[in-house]
């Protein structure tokens, strides 16, 4: 269960990193553009903050359902871990669809 929680948190952090990387790229591009055309730095700051906020809102709308599903799964796993802290997959457990390793294979 811990691996599942870590996996979901990793995906959430990766998506956040991608969004912030894109926002930083657009921020740098716009800053160079505005400097090139002579926009004063205080006005640049205000415009860049507005653009960054709009990009973050756009990212939340774009990834909204996916992020919501991941967060719900994460919260359910945390709740299950809180309710039954000893819950774990037994060591050496194999899914039923795989052949058992301690038995010889059946001839075809």
C-alpha cells in the first residue's frame, strides 16, 4: 500500500513539475519580449503574475479530472492505511493467473 501511495504522490509531483516548468518557460519568454519592446520592469512584474495565474488555472482545468481522480485514490489509500495499518500483501504472494513456481508445469 505504501508503494501505491508513493506512486500516486510521484505522479502528482511530476504533473506539478511539468506545469511549473511550462509556466517558467512562458514567463522567461514574455519577460524577454517585454524587455525588448521597452515595457518597464514594474509593469512586467504585474503582467507576468497575471499570465502565470492564468496558466496555472488553465493547467488545473486541463488536468482537473485526472488530478481529482488521483487525489481521491490517494485519500482512499491513506484512509485504508489508517483504518487497518497492518494491511499488506503477503510475502511471496502470486496472482492466481500466474503458474505456481513450486509445481511442475503441466504438459501441453
